[in-house]
C-alpha cells in the first residue's frame, strides 16, 4: 500500500472537492458552451458575461472566480462535457434551475447556429433539471427572440 492511496483519487490525481452552487451553475453553462465539441468565441464571451452579472458570483474576487473557472475547465478537459455536467447539474439550487436552463439556451444560440449536439444537450438538460416541457418551450422561444437579428 502506497502513502498516496488514501490521498489520490485514482493513484495519480488529487481527490476533488465536491462542487457547490457556484461550480454547478458555471459548470452547466460551460458544458453548454462545449457540448458541440468546441467553445466558439461568442459562446465563451456569453458565458463570462452571464456569470459576471449573476449575484451568485458578485462576492467572488477575480482570483476566486478565475480559480473556479480553471477547476471547471480542468474537469472539462479530463472528462468532457458529459462527465462535467453529471457533477454540476445536481448542485444547481432548485430556484436557479430555470435560470441556468435559460442561460444555457442563450449560450447555445449566441454563435447564430444550433447544431444537433447542442439540441441534444438542451433536451437532456431540460430533463436533468426537471423543467416542464411547456415552460422549456417558452424559455427557448424567448431566447430565440432575444438572439434574433
């Protein structure tokens, strides 16, 4: 038995601290940006603009915010958007689930196209967040109008 066995997750990496609401919300949006295999410039800009406007992040210093994003990007690189999403969506507070869904739709629409992978992501996210079908359609419709033109 190695001294590292109790400290490292798989013998090579540090055990990761559990995610909280900050990581959950930002992680879901990062997954929306990356769900088609890349993060377009428009999607990345939309992501950071949305997060910086949220009350959830206003008390974080630039360093804390940067560390949070770095942690999420590291997880995204290691496991892809599916694995990151599985860690993030359960810790999004119930009262923020429609908000994170609307903002995920906004990010997907920000580059002017909606690829099949993005459609599948949004459909799956709706189910994971347990958002009513009609409510989800209304949110999508509003976000399409917002991003039109």
